[in-house]
C-alpha cells in the first residue's frame, strides 16, 4: 500500500455550488451538549491554515440535525454549479432502460464521441450522505473529469434513501455501469479502461458497485477512486470519534441518519444486509486497484485508513492519501489551497496511470 501523508504522525461559500458538488455544504447540526463540547475544543485549531476560511464560513451557518422532518430542506438547499459551456465536453441526458427489477435510471453522458481509438471512461457517483444530492450537482465536475482524462463520464442520478433503501441505489449505479459496457462501441469506450469514482457517500456506493462487479464476474473496472468515502455504518453509532474529528462538514449524527436511512435498520446494528456496508464485507480480494483519500479531521478518517489496510492485506494495490488538517470535502470547498492541490494531484496521477494517459 502506497501511503502519502503530509506531516502526519500516524498513518467557501456555505451551501454554494462548489461545496454542494461534493455532497456537503454546511456543518450539520448536533445536540447542544455535543456541539458545546466540540466548541470548547476549538474546531479550527487543528485545521490547515489555508482551509480555515472555508471552515469558518461553514461553522457560521450550521444546518439543523438531519431527520425525516429536515430532509426536504436539506435536499432543496443544494445549489448546482452552472454547466460548463463549450469547449468543455457536452452533456447528454440519457435513461438506462429498466431491467431485472431496477426502474429506468437517469444518467448524464459527458464527452462521448466516436473516435478511431476507444477512450477511457468513468462511472461517477455523487455524494450526499445516501439521502440527498443529484447528478446535476456534479455535472460541471464531471465535465472537468471528461476534459482532464479525455474520457467518457457517466454521472448517475440514482435513487435516494430513505425512500429507496439498499440495494436500490447500488443497483441503479451498477445498471449504469452495465449500460456503459453494452453501449461501449457507440460511446467510444475502451471497456478495459473503465474506472468507478465517488465522493463521500458516492465513494461508499462506488465500493459497493465494485464489489458487485467482482462478485458477478462480468465487468472488471481498472480503477476504484474513493474520496473520503462513507464505508462504515458503525462510525458515530457504536464507534465514537474524538471531539476534534467530524466537527466540520459531516457529523456523527448526520452519519447515523444517512446510514439508518440507507440500511432500513439502525446504523450500527449487529446485522445488516449482505453487501450493504463495505467495511463489513469479509473478503476484499479481487477489487480493482484503489485510491482512497481523506483528511485527518474527517469523520471517516479511521474507517478509510482501516479499509485501505484491509485492501492491502487482501492483495489489492492501494494508494492511501491522508491530508493533515483537512476536514470533509475540503478539496471542493477550498480548491486553491496547497493541500487541496496535492490531494487532487494524488488521485489524478493514479487515474492517469490506470488509463495510460
């Protein structure tokens, strides 16, 4: 396992468009007692100096704790960035036909074109805690991916929980992956160079799709890219985080709500549906070469580092990039910060290598 650690001892615009592309925007609320305890710990003290302005803005605008009652406002608060105009790759709306009990799945196909040489492709899965977000919120990001890698990007508008619990969202994304392979010649896709990528909840879903592809044995992605992925329902439920972790961007309470909505059973339960929680899957062998990136102040730090360790133990080539002083989705919230640029360079270089570009 290759580990990139910047000064690591061990191993903005509120609800604006750029933040929403990552699946988060506000510091999601917590009970008063918890918030008070975290306040006394000075949440900005350990934050990288270049990330503090964005962090301060988020902390000024706390959202109510996520719940069934507050979910509609959480969803409508997303502000998608404008679609990029030409010469950026074009965006085509498509519907993946219904199949095997899965209803039609809306997708965005970005950068598709016939060429003399098939091109790489990326299945992109947006974030949003399993309960919010839409493909449209990451259209511009997907256009940038298509341009950077000269690739076809399929951005999936999967169904959300709790209305659609597991396995629905996973099946939607896998159906989009199957559609890419079946239509590869029309889309100009090289089926040996398909990567799966997601941020936050999208990263967790990307892991689930990769596991499903492994188990079915019909599609072999060349790369799995997970940015601060949501991998373990026990985080924030049966496993608590130190006061300085999970303060900015995505809280333990938000995580409990997201996982409970997705699983249809309380997060941290002794039994969960097979394949629904990547961290609980016993055998990780056979997954594609993987990149995992996370910040030391992110709620997901421990589960992401542990998942990378288990991938390595299972013989999966794994790159782990841990950024000191970074919170959830820091690279979207403060893209010009040095640590954000280093973070982007790390996952992009691995993806370029996988694509041979």
